């Protein structure tokens, strides 16, 4: 029986870190009062992770969802730098260690309007470099 390739194991562990840490909207915790304000509604998310594209549509308020997710990450033991704002750009770094898996990310949120933003997350997850880009646009109301 052949030994497993360490590179495959690292790639799988990196994917597990990303899943555990929930990089859906932000790379890590930040202070709640520093988030941009977005409108509630139906949002379309196009997420590209290491070249793989994932699309989804959800009814939510991204500002509130970011705050909720960050609270969960803080409880999991993630530590982050204060958010730095420059015009319409918000930047912060995060360090996480969850179940023995380590992650360091730099997240940049670029706000186009209360209805659109772009998130770029560069990270190292358990020794493996990752890149994620999320493009989010509000496409209407949620309906009844």
C-alpha cells in the first residue's frame, strides 16, 4: 500500500480550516461597530476560492450576518486586528486556531454601495496559501 501524499492531506486540511472558520463574508472577527452598512434583501454571492467558483442567493442583511459570524469566530478563539478604514475600504487580519488547524488571513472589503461589495481574503491555512474573492450584490427584496 502506498503512503498518502502529504500535499493532498495538507490541501484537505486547508479546505477543512476554511469550512470550519466560515469564510463566507469575512476572514475573521472584527469589531461590530466598524462594519459598513448594507441593505436587507435578496443578495447574490459569487465566491471564488483558489480558482473554484461557487454561486448562491440568500435573503439577509450582510451587515448583520457579518456581525453574527464574527461573534461565532471570536467564541471559537480567533483574534483579529482592529479594522482599518480608508474611504470605502475596510481591512483587517485574523489569526485562528480551531481544533489544531491554524489560519492567518488578511481581509479587504471594498464597498461599492449599500447594495454591493467585494471581499478579498488572502490566507495561509495550516501552511497552505489560499485566496478567496467574494462579489456580493443585492438583487431585490426578499418577497413574502
